[in-house]
C-alpha cells in the first residue's frame, strides 16, 4: 500500500459515510464533450470490473501509468451501458472502511497508480441487470485535466473476484 500512496495524490471532494448501495445525486458527473484530444502518455493494464448483479453499483480497477514527463490528473470516467460513474477512494477511519468521491487523482510523471479493492476505484452502475455480463469486455474512457482522454479494455468478472488474475 505504501508504494501505491506514493504514486498518486487523491483530492477528497467531500467525506461522508456511505455505502455502495447509496446514490450520489449531489455529485455531478464529469462531462465528456467529444472534442477532447487523446492523451498518449498513459498506459493502462489489468483493468477489470467487479460486476455486482441487480443493477447495483459495481467497481472498476486497473493500473494506470503516466509515461510522460509531466503530471496528469484523472478527473472522470465513462463507459457504454454504465451510469453513475465516479472516482472513489477508500479510507479507514477508526477501523471503519469508508468510501468517498474524489474530484481528481494526480499521477506524477513516471508513476503508476493502482486502483484496487480497498483502495481507489471507479464506481459504476450497469444500466440494467442484463446490460453487462461476466466475461464481457467493456471499454472504459478516462478524462484528464486539460481536455484529454484515454481508454482501455476491461474484463468483466464475477462479484467474488478479488483481482484481475483471480
Ligand atoms: Cu466506491
């Protein structure tokens, strides 16, 4: 975990206790204009979605490497067939794990940030119970500060999965 926290800085937007089942109507989703430019200095790997059935919030995890010479700031995510997508961090306060939305995740030049269970993740909710299935591949599109975008393919895995590999 130490290596992970060194790799990025998460800016907390608002800390409040909630669970995945709750909705987050107070948070506006980042808009994709369609006029963004491609961010080339970024590499994604091991992207997967832990699919929670019943159209309840799922989570996406991945490694993101900044291969450029300047820091980058991830500010939003979207994907077809999913809604309510947001960046979340998990913090443990007094032994209780809490999630909160973050406005952005900064990744310094040359660093890799791991989004993983019990850490940073992308919350996302399938549009319907049959919109997405285990074994599907979904394309996650990421928006960065400076009107830049990048995307990666992610494997949809069952709810009891713990990692990309297992
Ligand atoms: Cu979350």
